[in-house]
């Protein structure tokens, strides 16, 4: 099983990118994590997709289509998701054949604030309705006071956070298998 991961931050020292790396190390056996590159995605405009897609967007769309599941790790900016993540989602979801449809997904995030990334994750879940993405509902993972939960090398060292991330990764794998079995059963019935 291959999971495509997205970090909503482009900074190399981002705690959310560090959280994505930690999630990749806490996956069940036999599951891999590929990290999507968002740094080369151009700004979305109303002409987006009308004359094909820029190569970075085409690569992103192919990676989404080929992934078994998606993992979104996002900071919270102004009570929402960062523009870089929204921009990539807007580009990738352009017709034809938007690749998000039917994909299982999980969300987590890190923040220095008390609430973690509650509101940003909620906005992402709202977007999933339109995109036809099927998110894992529990556990919800909001790493608050995040600077205290990573060491100087940006490794997630807080055991409670590590346990929650591992539970979420297991839930995403189980959910992906369940959705795949359901799709197979529907296909056999038709």
C-alpha cells in the first residue's frame, strides 16, 4: 500500500513537515509513504487546466491517482489551511478526471497554539466533501504546543503524540482496505 503525503508548509524546518516524516516512520509494515512536492506548483488562476497542466501539476495529479490513500499534514493559518496546500488542491482537482475522488485520507497537524490545527483541519474536511475524499474520522490528531514535542533534530519525541500518530496511520490503512473491499464487492455485484 502506498500513501501520498502532503505537508502544508514549504519550510525545511517546519514542524508539520517533521510530523509528516514521523508519520512515515510509524506506518504499519508493508506500507510506504511518498511525499508530494508542492514547491513548484504555480499559482492557480482562472485559466488553470484550460490548455493542459504545467508539468509539476501533472506529476501531482498522477501521484494522487496512483496512491492508495492520502495523508494531509497541515499547519493552521488564519483559522484555515495554508495557501500552498489550497493552491495544490485547487490545481489537482481541475477537470478532467480529478484524481481525489474516492480516495481515503487522514489529516493531522502541528501548531504552537493550544488548539493545535482544529479549525484548519475542519476546513480541509469541508473541502473533502466536494472532492469526494473519504477521511478517517478518529483519532483526531492535533499536536498542540508542538515546539515542546519535537527535539532539536525535529524528531517527534512526545510519546502521547507518537501513539496518536501511529493509531491514525493504522486507522488509515484499515480504512483504505475497507473501502477497497467495498469497491470490489460493488464491482462484483454489477
